[in-house]
C-alpha cells in the first residue's frame, strides 16, 4: 500500500500529515504528487471529495521548500485560482494545515471585504495567493499585485469556472503569467471549451483521471418520490419526521426557492438555514458553521453556493428540485456516504421534472428506485404517461458566459468575506471537533487509512507564515 512517505514529500510535510493521522494518499494524490514534485504540468480530472486539493498543495509546498526564494513586493510565487469564495477559503485552510512546520505566507483574495487589507498583504509579497478571478483582476488593475513572478499556477474546478462565466477573466489572467511556469489544471468534466483551455494552458502535461462523472458512491441509497410540485413542501416535512435524518443537505435550483423552503421549514418547527449567492458572506459562514457543528440539522443550498463545501456526517441529501443538469445530481449526492458511512439521497420529482430524472438515469446507468406509499406520493409514471422531450433540446452545462439557474454573475465578484491577511491564522471557523471519522472518496479501497480530502472548513482569518501546532486541528485536511 502506497503511503505519503513513498511519494517523495519533504519531512516537514510528512510531519504535518502524520500529526493529523494521515498516511495513505487517495488515487488522485498518488497519481499527481510525484509528477508535480518533478515539475511537470498536470491535467487532473477529478471531482470534489477525491483529495485534489492535497494533490496539488502538498507537492507545491514541497517544491517551494527546496528553494530559498522570497517573493518580491506586490508579487507571489504560487497562484491558485478557485471559482468560489467558499472553495478558496477551504483551499487556503488546507494549505496552512499542511505547511504548519514550514514558513510560507498565504493570502486569500476575494470580494466582499475592504480591499485595503488585501492590498497591504500583497505589498509585502506573498508566497501563495488563493483567489477568485474577479477580485484578483481588481488587484492587478490597481497595481497591487503582479503575476510576473508566478512559478506555479493552479486552475481548480475549471468546469465550474465555465459555468460561472469566468472564461474571459481566466484568459486575461493567463495572459499575464510568465511563459516559464508550472501549470496544474483540475476539472470534474471536460466539455470542449475546457479541453481547449487546457490545451492552451498546459505544456506536455501528465494526465491523472479518477472518479468518472457517471460514477456514484456505492454506499448511497438512492430513491425518488413522485409527487405534485405543489405538495413538495408537505412531502419534505413528512420526510424530516424521520429521526434517522440526522444531518441533511436540501438542494433547490434557485435562490428564491431555497428561501421559500427555509421559511416553510422554520415555520414548521425545523431549524434550517439557507446558503446561496444572495446571502452575505457572514450569513453564509454562520449557516455553514451551524450546520457543521450540529446546531442546525438542515442546510438548504443552491448548487453553485454548495460547490466545494464538504461537510462530514451528512446522512441525507434531499433533492427538493431535480437538477436540470444531470452531472449536478452526481455532485449533489456525493456529499453523503463518506467516511465509510451509509447515506441516502432522496429526490422529490414533480410532473415537469420527469425528463430531468430520465437524463440522470441515463448518466448513472441505472434506474433510481421509486419510494411509494408516502402520503401525497403518486405512482411512478408509465412510459405512456411520460412526456416526450426533444433530444435536440439544450441539455448539459450552460455555455461560456451562461448563468446557471438561480445564480448570478459568479462568486468572485459578489459580496464575500475575505482573508484578514497579516494575522496569524489557525484552523477554520466553526470546525467541528470530536470523533468524526475521516472521510474518504467513494472509489477508495476498503480498509484504507485516513486520507486528506478536498473541502476543509472555511477559515475566518488569513495567515502569514503559520507556525507551531496551528491551533485548532482540522479534522479532515483535504
């Protein structure tokens, strides 16, 4: 069995991993780390939850530790570009955890906080910048940061960048990078626009692919309940009376829909919070912290807001709305049945959503079992009852610049909490403690040791040269 010590990582990084109890890399980590350490460009095809944050951050830290270079004022050595503020926070928190026995500075760059704090952090020069595209371009335009000295560039979740309409921003940022650099490119899927971007960005890359988009976790019990759309709230109420639903993510297609569901649940005596693009950063952080700590049993989310959020112990994923993009279903249900635990995914399917369900079943290559006998449920439709949908109708991902249902321009430019750079950063706000078992990707072998994964908890403050024990220990470094 491969361990992290077999991959050539420097001793301080191995010490940080050992302190957290992690010895066995996930497939994406085992495949990527040696190549990144060797300086190769890399194309990684992997979904959230497979450990890709560690797959790039561990070897990047390893390469930086082998040189004595110091960043010049208003410059950085490593640039990690993320589509959303939450994911950017999680990536930086992970990097800090892995670098606890090294001396590197990090800065988190995204909108929603006074830009002056980020300008001051960049003025000193920083080893690693984790950013969303919008605020990064703002800093570059203000001459607060230059990309001339970037040694390693990471583009994470490239397909989500496409969904959010960031392609022009990405192209502008890439045009400012030095030609001599190492580039690491990660995406869950490879639509044509993303494949074209990868071909222009990477030079003779190594390709590491895990967790095909059509795969679903074997331990997830999937089911669908057919019910009239008008009865979905009552159906959800009935489902939540089940005490086995200890922590549930409820997905809606729109922000307005998420607010309506939360309002109904709270009025019905269920503590629930919503997280979506119209919420302030503080509201989102509070909702996520309450969900992680168990103060709130239910979190209602849109897909874009939830992308990259990785919470352990989710017993159920409930699709209040069937996603109109088939791959989104796979991303949603993959947030349960982690850490070797069982999990359930329940979908409420209205009359106008049956064609979406058929598309999902084609993608996952199986029929989703029907739950019948629930009050308010209707029988599964027969083939004759199922309305025909023209196969030429637009399906799949929105094209370049398109806005997915219910979300706006994108998280990089929206109001958001940020890094309070220059202050010591320890762990993450609202990080649960206790005996939660380490999570592992669904394609990991049985009996594997605990593994770093994507999606550490978003942090409340930025960091400059973390040291010592890092304060609160992250239960699941990703």
